[in-house]
């Protein structure tokens, strides 16, 4: 493989996140920048909070499959080239693979032995000074009002391991261009199938806040509690910015999609168990009824048998030996 290190498997090379082609990056800017300027109206705030140099994490809310392009536009106009952690399946499309690899995007291999490679590559890219884009929610929000959900801990882990700043960003408007509706066909293809609505021209509102203060976690072990607390701080900053954009008060508690799924699974299991329990009860009742019927039948049979045994001696009496003796004795008495 061209550019591969001798004796190192391609998947272990490292980090594709900052091995990019300046030509590919320039080409994407030339094509996408005028397209996005024409497609969306803009209300951008806080671009000065995005550092111009050094490794930085942009942590944003996720409301539409159109978010990445709109947010990339904002980040580029803030002086940085965005690098995303993208689904590995996107790299399966030949032309798209060339673009993604050429611009230095990082593949994420979900549910596979290579899943940890994305975090390794992200860490190396940050240390190399890249601007990494994270959607801590992991997917488009399932909150009915489109507020951010609880976040996953990847962004916090990267920040605490590398010392990179985390800039919270909230966006609003992409959901009007491309509404996210979970259905049988997932992802970008599913959203495209459900429709893109470019007219009337939509306004994309984006705001970047100051870096999240994670200094109180410095030096602490990166255990579950530390990562959870740091992630909650990041998500709280994003949610607060979204409330500012929307002019609304955010909910007191974030929507916990995993908790909702677990509750649904338990309810479904309980519902499925009820017919099973009813069936078991019916079977048990039938068994009891059958046993009772057999017992009644046995009792009746026993009674009939006893009656039969009692009746046989009475009917056999005249023919028995005792009666025969009496009959023999009677003639003798007559003779005397």
C-alpha cells in the first residue's frame, strides 16, 4: 500500500485524521463554500471563541443530517478546517472515500474490533493541531423538542487526555432544511428519502461559546465518574447556548435516550410475559381439571368394583358349600 509503514498493517497506520491533501481541502472549499452561502442564510455568533491554532475540539448539538455541512461552514469561516469522526460505511463509497481521506476525516468502525482506532487517531490528530468535530450525543437528538440529549464521553476523554480545549457550539435551523425522522431507512439516505426543503431559504443559526472549563478534572483518573461529570459540563454548555439561540429556557434535565429505550424494553418484556403467564395458568388449570377428572373416575371405578365384590357373594350364596350341606341334610332328616 502506498505510504504504508513497512511491517505495519494498513488499519494500524496511523492517524488518517491529520494525513490530508491540501489539494483536496482546497477543492472542497471551492465547491461547497459558494453552495452553502447560496443555500442558507446565516446568523453566526462567537466565531472569536474558536482558536485559530492548536488542537481543539468543537462539541455541538445534533438535530439534522444537514448539521455537518452547515457547522463545517461556520468553523471554516472561523479560521479552521473541520475534521469529523465519520461512519466507516461512508468510506465504502469510492468517490466519497477519496474525498474523506483526502481531507483527513477519521473513520469510525462501530461494533467491530477496530472501534478503538478512531479514538487513537483522534488523539493523534489533536496532538498534531487539528480541529476535531464531535457530536457528543452520538446521533441526532431524540428529544421531542430537539433539545440535546445526554452525551457520550468521547469528547471529554480526548480533551482530558490531550489537554485540548473544548469549544461548545449550538446550532439551530438545519432541521428545517432536512428534518430528521427516524424510520426504516436510517442515516443520510433515510433523511434524503424523506425530503430536503431548500425553499424558502433557511436561516442557519450558530453560536460558539468560550471553551468549557475542565480544569477541576486535571490529574484525576479517567474513570467513569470523571468522564461522566466532564461530559455533563460540556453538554450543559451546549444546551445553554441553544437556549440562547432559541430564546427559550432549556429543560432542567436532558433527555436520556438510553434510559427511555431501557424502559421500553422492560415494558415490552413485561407485556410479552403476561400472555405467557396466562398460558401457563391455563395449562395448569387444565392439568388440575384433568387430574380431578381422573380422580373422580378412579373413585367411581373403585366404588363400582366394591359394589360388584359385595354383590357377588350374595348371589353365589345358594350355590355355596354351606347351602349344599343344608340340602344334603334335609333328606336325611326326612328319612328319619
